[in-house]
């Protein structure tokens, strides 16, 4: 499965999702967002997750709004994650 940092399609052929990622200063994946292919990052149609680390060890992943596809990727820094 190929993944990118800039909204490219990932997964097998005809996989209908795009994937956005944001990394912390240690290059750990800190935020990940999923949406249908072609959805702009400014549209409220994203599922966004925030990852928490202890050092370089992943300790949790939390979803914005219970994991609904109703978030805006461009706002990932200001969302509430539970």
C-alpha cells in the first residue's frame, strides 16, 4: 500500500479514499485524515485521527467527532479529539 504526505490516492487500484498526514518534529505521524477521492481539504467530509506518543512509542490514537466523516482537514489542529 503506497501512502503519501500530500493527499495522493493510497491503497489498491480503485480504492476510493485519499489520505492526508501531518508529522511532528520527530517525524512521527501526529495526524491522519481520510476522505473520499477528490474531496478538498476544506470540505467537511474527513475522518481525522490524532496520535499521541511517549518518546517514539505510539500510546494512543483519538478520533475527532467519534470518527465521523464530517471534519475539515484544514482545521485538524483546532479539533477536539476524544
